[in-house]
C-alpha cells in the first residue's frame, strides 16, 4: 500500500467514524471498495498493531483475556456472544474451544493470515468510563474477518498488555478474492449410497472432499432423498416457533476460518433495519434474511437415528447459517424438533 492510499483510507475512516462513532469497520471498508483487513492495515502504527504469533499460540492465549465479546460473521449472519473463552484443545491444524451453552468455537488455522490488536475510541459520558475499546481481530488472506473479540473489562486484564508488548508494525499482504463460479451439477452416482452409510455427522465433510463437492451442490443432488428445498421465509417462522416453544437450538455461524456455535433457547425474533435479530442476554444473532438465496432441510444418518439441519445459503452458495436442535452425543434427535419441521412441511404443502 503506497503512502497516499494509506492516508486516503485513514482520512475516510476518521470522517466516517466522526459522523457515526459506532459504524462497523466492515461497512466503512465496503464504502471504500476495499477489504476490512486492508482498512485496518492502513491504521498500522496508529491504532492497529500486528501480532506475530502462530495461530495455535494465539488461540491458546484467548482464555486469558477475561470477559470478552466474541464475534464471528458469515456473509449474511453475525453471531455475538459475551463470556470467557474455555481452554483450548485440538491439534496443529484445528483448535477447539468447547463450552456448549457458552463460547463454543471451532478454529481452522489454515485460514488465519493476519492477527492484530485494535484500539478504537469509545464515546464516553464521564471520565471514569473506558476511553478506548480494545479488540483482537483475525483476518484471512483476502482481508475477510475470521474472528474478533472485544475486551469488556476495565481496566484491561494484564494478558492484553502482554499481547501489546509482543506486537509489531509488520504489514500484511492480502490477495484479491475471486467470486465462486457456478458450474453444472456434477454426476456423482455413488453419493446417495455413501450418504446413507454415514454413522457420524462429521463424516459428511470427508464425503464432500472425496467428490470435490460444495455443500450446496450435495444438497441439490440429494433433493428428494436426504434434502428438500424450503421457502426462504421458513427461517423466520422456524425461529419464531422455536422461541415460542422454548425449543433449544444450536446456531452455527461460520467465517472462512472459524465456526461459532450458540446453544440454548431463543428470544423472539425482532426486525430492525431490515435484518432479523435475536437479542439474548449473552448473545445476539443478526441475520440478513432478505438476501438469503436458498434454504434447505438436510438429513444425515448417524448411529442415533439421524440428525436434521436447516441450512441457509447466500447467492454465491456460501453457508450463511446452520441450525440443529440441541442434542447430546449418543442420544436421538429431539422429537419436538422433528415435529416442528413436519409442521413446516405441512404448511408448505397447504400453501
């Protein structure tokens, strides 16, 4: 990035934040036709600092950061949760932060390209309030945010200072992302038989890789057998009914390098600024359901009688939101969940 570009980005960022102090960085980046990572990298040395740590080293430090707000976004959904990160487990390539009902994440290190500390001014009413909002943010090679966490404690816990002491002004190099190219559905003669022999939902990823399939392609190929297409407005009805019945669900929101899961009962959905929102005590889900392109109900066999998910995709075929009923390993799927899905099916048939 040449100095004149950097200056122009910083000036545009400052002007946008002066007009709207809480305007998300991603919206400012979209106005400038750059990635969010490029926007933050332009602020290096002023309010942004690079964290030169290996992904698994950085992830191992997350549980030390105290009370935080964790945020993961897909293209059409944003999941925010407050709490403390659990201890890290997993391996060299995948990290697991396991706390069903709390902060529950799957980390895919291959997509972690640049991590940074960010200091943003906080509008305050009195001098005792925090003047800065500190966050740790991770981006992929295209400058797309993988995961963010925002400090909630004031003063900052000491580990934030430890990270700051390790920081540098090293500039990341991003590459341009290419849009997904749609192709004719491939012919996979053995897909149905292999699908039917699954005994664990996690075998599904290997099935996709074996046949070089996107998730949405597999759903389309199995329509009428293990999947069915649903009206887009099914999501709002589903969330409303689950809230009314106090049916605990698992909400999966995935970025390119992180899957964040919220488990539990839901508040009633609310409309705000065109988005569908769930405002819970320790979580918020924002869903741009007006631009969802496809919704699918998908059944996967397992040792416990099978599981069923609702999957929403954007216009590029990327998974925006995935929903399961809360379930304990070794137990069958909740009958209330299957009843709700059957009712939605019947409503669709009547319509």
